[in-house]
C-alpha cells in the first residue's frame, strides 16, 4: 500500500481506494463519506460497576465526544461500527448511546455485529441502527468484526476484534506498547476505539506494517530495515 502523511493522520492508498487513518483510532473514507470505528465497548464501565468494581462512566462520555468531533469535522453519511459496539448485557448506558445517535439524524449508523454484541434483537429495532449480522461488502472493501482468512485478491478486509498494539523498546529495557492500525497486503485491523479496552501485542511479518497512535498523531513504525 502507498502512504501519504497529512495533518490528520496517514492516508493509505489501496488500488483506487483512499483510506485516511485518523489519530482518533478511526478510518475516514471520503469516496463513501464513511467513518469506520472498531470495538468501542460502550457500557463496559457500567458492566463492571454492576460487578462491584468502580469504573467511571466518564471513559465512555469521552469516547462519545470524540465521535461527536469526528462527525462535526467530516460530516459522514455513514458511520460503521466494526463490532463490539456495546459490552455484553443491557445496561442504562445503552440509552445514552441511542440518545447520542438520535442527535445525529444526518448520519446512518451501522453495526457489523461482534462477539460482545449480544443484546436482544428487539433492542436494535429502532430506526437508528442498521444491523449486519455478518460481513458487509462495500465497494472493494469487506467490513467484518473478526479478521477474515482467504480474502479475495480484489478485496480488502477492514476489521477489528484483536485490539492491536505494538511494543516499542528503548534503552535500559524500557518498553512502551501503543495502539496501532495493523496493515497487511489486503487487510487492515483497526485499533480498539474504546478507552476502556486492552491491547494485544502484534508481531510484524515481512508483509505487515504498523501505524501507531501517539501524541495525537499516526506514526508509521519501520520493522523492515
């Protein structure tokens, strides 16, 4: 893939398709006027509080405010959640999420369901959500929650689920693990959007590249020199 640095992140060129990797841990695709976000895990804080673990709802409010800024900046026609929109069982945080989405009628909200999206079907029956139970074809792209194997060569898979991160090492055994966009020849694994999520440390092969998110920038990491 070809890359082009810009003020709002990195632009990847896959054949005729331009994908803008954003420091907000999202992808913007101008051709489709679409924003892609993976693994926000809204409702997870309330899920932990229900179990007696004090976690502030401010984590999710901050994530909603980030989406708000993205919508204001890019005015997308579509916003695709690549799975794990909501963390497991229903709690009151779902109402906040629906209120937020309802506040943006100009944007179509899509969910490609992930393993944590286990809410009853009737919960999604409002006019707010367009729910896709399996992968979704969009032009040259295949949108899915989990990374796909055996991707057709004429397609690129954009997905989440893994919560990819890259470990960087400094002197004196210093180690820092950062979220990243993990890019293979025809697959991009998005970083987990939610603040209340973990990281899985990826290993880069010869055909892989990583773009870490640090200090509100998207920075390529060179593993191949």
